[in-house]
C-alpha cells in the first residue's frame, strides 16, 4: 500500500512539473478549437508557428527535455541491444506512460498528440500510448524525399519488416513518399495523407506572382554565384554526419572539387561575388576552410568570397544569378523562380556502385548537369552570360517541384489544418 501511494504521489509530482513546463500561446478556447500537444517541437522547422496562427488550432509545446529525460530514465543512456531486455524496458516504460499521460492530458485538456517524424524513438512510445488512451496520435512527417533508389529502400524497410504506424494519421509532404510507405505496409491509404511543405507557402505565392529571376535586368548590382554547400555523405542516409571521418568512402572527390572550383572562381573573377552557404556551422565550416586552405585559398583574403551559415536560403536565392549545389531542396526553390541551377555529377557519381545513391535522379531536365569540373566551370560562365530559362525547362521545374517538395497552389498550411481538424478521437 505504501509503495502504491508513493508511486502515485511521484507520478502526480512529475505531472505537475511537466504540465507547468508546457508552452502554449495565451488565448481563450474558441468554440471547437482543437488543442494539440506537439512532441519533438524543435523538429517542426517553423510549422507549429504557422499552425498556431489559426484560431481553429491551439498548439501546446512539450519541451523535449521531458521526453528525453523520461525515455532515458527507463532505457538508460547507453541503449540496450539485447531484444528481451529492450522488450522488458519498453513494457515498464509504457506502463508508466499510461499512468503519467492519462493524468497529464486531462490537466492539459488536449484533443490530439502531434509528432514530427516516424523515426524519432523518443516520441514513438508517447504516440502509441496516447492512441491507446483515446488521444489520436498524428505525425506530420517533416523529412524531405529526394528519390534515390537507396532512399526508396530505406524508407520502405520498416514496413517490409513488419513494423506498423501506431497512430491515427500519417501526413507526408509529397505523394511519392506516401506511395512508397503505403506500399511497404507501414501505414494504410486511409490513415495517410499529403499536405505539402507549410514553410513553402509564402515562397511559392511570391514566386508565382513575380517575373522569373532570370528575366529581370540586374545591371544595378554585381553578379553573384551561390553554392549551397554539401558534404561527402550527402544522400547516404545511414551515415549520421554529413562530413564523415572517412570521406574517401563517399562523394569526397566531387564534393571537394566543387567547393574548390567555386571558391577559385571568386579568386579569378574579382568582379563576381561568390557565396558558399553551409547548412550549419561548427564542423561544417571547419571542413570548408580546411578544404580551401589545402588548395591555397584563404577565404578571408578573397574580398568577393563569403562563407555564410545563418543567412536565409531563400534570401540568398533572391540575390543570386547562378546557383550550384547537390542534394538540397534549395536547388528546386532556385529553379522555380527561374534561376540557372547547376548540379555537379561527376567522379564517384559516375561509378556503378554509387548510382543507387544519386539524388533527384529523374528530373535532369529541370537542371543543368555538370558531368565534370570543366563542364561545371563552363556552365557557370555560360549561365552568368545567358541566364534565360526556356518555357520547356520551366515546365519541367514546376513538375519536379510538385513531385519532390510541395504543391504550387501554396496551400500546405490550410491543407494541414483541415487534416488535423478531420481527425477524430482514437
């Protein structure tokens, strides 16, 4: 009896502290506004803020600290791999979550639990138990899809191995991604849908309402080349760091040569501004400086060369005349506004054993493909001089954007809200 009382008190204390850490925009409950508890909030990349602007939706944000703390409390910092031990830990964890979440959800007065990806282990048990308690678990799967044969195999594997989605609805960004996962058996057609990319709505509307960039006369400023930086393991999904410790096993030659060529273009053309945009700082920046330094280029000594981390990709696209890159959605964003987009495809990617990792393999007509360093430099020269995009290529770009990113209607936010509102209690 004392043990049960102590356990109950402990759970209520955890519920109390957890409840008080949940963040929510202050607004009174309006009519049938749906209160949604979001997990892994840092993985939504601005989507929650877009949803929270609508009075039909109220977003409550669960700090990841609580999810992680409780998960590792049961599973330990060094995760077990022995199947029977993992099952034992999961059983204990889910028994705890049943008691903990049933109390927490009543106090928070929520209607639905929202995840940001199907591959986040820390959210998986929360979702399954939420569903069993009668609170629908929905996942807005925020991962992009780039179409390589390896990626197709990777995202189909969980379903083919018998794993099933534990929630009420799984929402994808693109139809092709949904088709692969449904075919694998992971989720049914009736429990899945497509919303598009919410953060793209404003960009799409602005792009479709303006003259394509390549047709605008830009004599009032210097020309600019932007390289959206990529690491050697881009496209190798199972290799955690984009800059692995063994780059020679991945796209090292193509990656290094592309960065050096673009930087050297700045050295040799003082009248052209060159920007290298990294996805984040730290190791990524260190590797770029190291590669350039090994080829005698110190970026600080080249006035027209800048290496940026924090700048908005869409802002840079608006300032650019030519875009270079590999394996990034920014290439299609630049393409849809009418910029020349050059994609390197040489060295490792010409080998048979690397072809399964080729990203965007079926939309060559949307880009200018450089099959070697010489071709890359020549395309930069040609596109700076003649940046025009013909109607046939623009049509191909729109088709590619819809296939791999989002609908050109710019209605992903509204579609997402309608899908969330359509979900009934589990």
